């Protein structure tokens, strides 16, 4: 089964819009976002329920309309999902509560 998103074939065409948005992020002090991470956000959040192929202008509009706060919220939730931290270890809990 192919795991690529329906908009994946537009990725090279929309690369200038991606780069522009990432420059905007950097101007606002968010330096750590890579293009792949931003694309992952678009696929998992913005285009989560896309059924039909989108048009190029719709994809570019979606990219340029992303707010930094939307991306930060998504990245925070994703980091919690993949976190290996647990309260099962009493030593970790004591360290956290110091």
C-alpha cells in the first residue's frame, strides 16, 4: 500500500511557498522547523480529511495561511504522543518534583 499523501506530487512545485513560510517562522523566532516537519504538519493536520485531489492554488493557499501558533500546538501534541516519559518509575517522578 502506498503511504504517500494525495498532494505529495505537488511538493516540488510548492517548495517556494514552503520555503517562504519557513522564513516567516524564522523571522518570528521559530528556527527549528524543517521543511519535512512542516510538510508532515500539513499532511496530518491541514489535509487530514482531504478526499479529492486539491488544486495547486489551494495547496499554496493552505501553506501560506498556516499560523505559527497552529504549528507549535501541533508539534507540542506530537511530542507528547511520542514521549517516552512515564510516571511508572518513581525516581523519574521524584526528579521531576524537585
